[in-house]
C-alpha cells in the first residue's frame, strides 16, 4: 500500500459508518474491514447485474447472504443461493451474474489494495 494509505481498518467496524460505492451497473460495494493479509467486503446486486469474468492475484471466498447467483469459475457454472459459497484460487478466471437480487460477502487474501485506492477507506 502507499505510504499515505492506511494498511488496516479500525479493530471494530460499524457497517453504518462505512460508505457504499457503486462498482458496476446494479452493483454496490462496502469495504467492511481489512488488514494487510485479509479483506471483507459486502456487495449488493440488482437482478440481472453482472460481475464480468476477470482474475486477480488474490485468493477469494464468496458467501451468498441473500438472492440467487450464477457463479463462473474457470468456465464451470454453478447456481448459488443463500448460505452457499465458492472459493476462487489466485489468478483464476471467475465472474458472477445475479439471478434474483441479493447480497454476498467477499473475503480476499491478501487485501485488495486496488479497492482501497479507488475509493475505499
């Protein structure tokens, strides 16, 4: 991280104190908490919104809080609903499409410095 950027959130984070940011059409993100090696984000998706297939050098776990999604990992598709999760290895093609509006939690290792640099705390 840059010298001016904090490398961790506060120890205790109240979701109501954390700003929301629009990160795509119908997609809103909240960076809840993070340290150098770990980051937790909540995302809300409107029905039909798409997180395009991409890859990054971070490991990722996504947990579905509400709604239904179609997850794509290395070309394999799987429908996910409340309580389901997916693990994505670093440098692996993946994306997600929202079938029914909902929210998910994304956990990254290490923290996504690019998220912090583009508007996160």
